């Protein structure tokens, strides 16, 4: 049996017989000729059907029918991939029983997002939507490549935890044998536990937040890029690593996924050599001065504040990324290192890309007495963190790290309007299907 040839390989097989497989993307009847467009995982394949026996097979065929076709590969510059299959012999691999619930063989699906997500398994067959997740796959590859290149070790953290990672009530409680457990909010405590052994670690892990609202930027289950590094000089080491990761990912997908980016008709963010970096209070003053929006008494930027500071930085520095630092202690988790020059502030940061926060990080507290005091100050129970506290009893170097939202990064890189567009199978306060 012949080896299957994929759509992006056909240009190597002009004037040779080939075997191709895929779903029926489109059928067009022009006089005595039927044009079949086949969709495989790599692209489209055009087939010219003139034989009456083969045409008879296609009389009642429906879109998305899985097909196997053998024929002669010919060069045709007007066809997808500049190739087409002549004299095809067609085998229908299975029957499509009814018309598709949504029309997927056009550039844009004419349906609202909820309908698209209700039929996610089918909507993913649309070429544009598929491009989002092909890019996302490359983003994960790029993240791993960069982290490995700087000597970081990938770790795999548990999803089921015995207590809240960072406090708060946004927890999914589950029954775990004879006791209660929770779905993990983040990799934070586990990646810190690994620092004493590996010094630099990273992970790609699921996280869960039982948030009761469903905005265009929140889901209940999401994926995080996490990074943690020991023996840092300052929190600037962590910021620089985060910037380098984003630049590497952007350059990688621009090279590997150029066709997918073009099909989405988007441009990647502008990331200059020097990324602007400002303290929260300075950002709030800039926003007030430039727009009149007054958030100077707040301990964070609102979504509108994030959008406004991004516009200001884009106009002044032509950068789609801005780093906001020195959030107040009241806003940050207990393990965040206070600024010794102003203990009300922390050595922490957010990355805001095209108007939305995608990354949060900081230098961490690394002294036992200090971390215990911080846990008490946040109103948490020290006994819930006994395993975590062990690392400080036996020596923790100066260290820090960040968490970067995988879907949010995808959303902002590709200028998507809703994070659910960047989530393969979203889970939120209303959605638990498919």
C-alpha cells in the first residue's frame, strides 16, 4: 500500500501517483467536472473528478465525509498548495448522516461564540479556528525550548491539593477519599519547593479558580506557564526572563506559523529592545494626567486602567508590552517580598500586553521567620503550610518567579476578543460542555 502524502508535501510529487486522505471540505460541480476540496491536518487538496464511475460515488456525499483518494499529482498554480489530483479513485471511509450544525467551510463561521463552543468538536474543523490552536501548540514548544536553553528543568505538579495555595475563597472543593481536597489554584508552592534541588524550574499546568463571573478574560479552568529561579540578584532577573520568553515565543510563531497568522489576518505585538517598566503609582499618575481616569488611591489597575496605560505606552514608546511594578503588600500573596525601601510596596510586577495583564510575578520571601509572619498577617493558618515551610527551615536562596496565562497570552498575541476563543474546550461559570 502506498504511503499517505499530506497536503504540504504534494509539491514534491508532481506527475506521480499519490495517496491522500482527509475530510470533504467542499464540492463544486462545473459542467461535466466535479472539483473536490479535501482538508487534511496540514491544509487543502484539490481533486478533479471527470470519470463517470467516480462521479457516481459523489452523488449523495455530504461535507466532512472522510475520504481516501489515489491519483496523479499535477502542478496547478491556482489550486490550494499549487497542486491538484487528477484521475482520482475515491474511497468513502465513513458516512456523514446529516448536515453540519454550523457551516465551517468558509473563512468565518456565521454563528455566535456560544453556538461555536456548543459545537466545538465541529467548529475546530474550520481553518481559521484551527490556526489558533496550531499557533498555541507552537507557543508551548517555544516556551519549552527557551526554558530548556537557560537550564531550567520542567516539573509536573499535582492538580489535587490539601489546602488553598494563596488563601481566598475561589476554590473548587472535591471529595478525596475520607476527607476534603481542592483543585489547585496555581503551581506556586510546588515550584518553590523544587528550587532547592533544581534552582531553575518551569511547568505548563492546569489551574482552577471558582470565580462566579464570566468576563471575556476569565475562565474557571486555565493553563499557566510557570517559572521559578533561585540565587537571583533581584526581581529584575525574573522580569528579564519573562520578557525574553515572550519575545522568543513571538519570534518562534512568526517563523513556524506564518501561514496560520496570515489566515487569521493579525499582526503580532510590537516588542522593542527595551520594554518600558514603571511603578504602579507612576502608572496611575500617568493615566490620570493623560485621560482623567483617577485610580491613584487603588491598589491595582482596573481593566480600563490596563487598557489606558497600554495606549499611553504604545504612543510614547511604540511598545505593545509594559511592565508595571511595586504593587502594594495588601494586593499581593503572602510569599511576595516587600520592598525594603518601602515595606508597603512589594518587589512584584505585572506584564500588560495590548491592554491586558498576562503575567504576574515577584521576588519571593526566602527567610523562615519572615514567611511565617506573612502567613499570619494574611489571616491564614500556618499549619496548612507545614510542608511548604520546611523548605525555609533548611535554606532557601533569594528567588522569584512568575505565572503567565497561556490562553491570555494567546488571546493578546492574536488580538482575539474573548479568552474562550483561545481555549480549546472552555470551562467557566456557565459552561461544562462539550
